[in-house]
C-alpha cells in the first residue's frame, strides 16, 4: 500500500501560474500572485480583493439567481 501526500497549495499555484518573480504582487487577502488589486471605496488603504479572489457576474443574472432560491 502506498500513500500519496498532496502537494502544498503554493506548489500547485506555482505549477498553475508559474513561479513568482522578485517583483510579483501577492494579494493580502488570498495570498495568490495577482496583476490587479481592488481597493475599498470607503478606505483607499484597504485592499479587499484581487483579480483571482473575485468572480464577475452580470447584476441581472445575479438577481435572477436570487429569485430562483
């Protein structure tokens, strides 16, 4: 019987996104390497997400999904 230990999350991310360079930006929310960060509109010093944390969805589609629940 053999046991397979899963890779650590940073190894899977490096395989998926490539190894970070010295100037890579890391999201303080999720820890992923990212190209875009999003700031809170009420506090410009607070990062609330990055392009990997967020999922974009049409507002009307979201309303229809909420009605269906």
